[in-house]
């Protein structure tokens, strides 16, 4: 849990009460490790914690994303959706001409020598 992100979410102005509560609940679930501000609560968890319908939460998430307060990486089917909150620093975007960081290391070329030989 990140209190810094929760404070930020509660201080955001110009959003509806529904959007503010959804943002605050997401902030509560963010891991905050190395400033990543990522979390992945299920829709059922968001419904339980906010008391809103899943449709109301979906509308709030879309509005928050339109305002660049969060990014969503949607999972396919029942896969997990990952949310990244902007926080006070804003969402990080890669510099022009530079690809975003990749968490997966590329596969070595086929003709590459074995690293242990």
C-alpha cells in the first residue's frame, strides 16, 4: 500500500466523486515499489471496496484514463488488468525515438555462441 499515492488520489481536483473513490481504491492497492505505481485489483475487488456497479467503475476508469491519471494494460479474457497511476509526477512516457523499457530479455540470435563456452 502506498499512502503517498492515496494522498495524491484524494487531492486530485476536477473529477467526480465516483472517479475519486475508484482512483483512491486503486492507489490503496498499488505496490509503489521503485515508484512503479502499478496495481492489479480485480473488478470484483473494486466493486466490493467502492460499492459501485462494475459498469460505473468501468466508466470511471475510462474517464480517469482520458484525463491521463492512469494507464490500463488490459488482460485478454480473464487475464489480469494492470493499472498504472500517474501520481504527482505524472505518467512516464519514453523519450522520442526510444522504445519503452521491456521487462523481457530478447532471445539471443540463433548463431550466437553459447555464453558458457
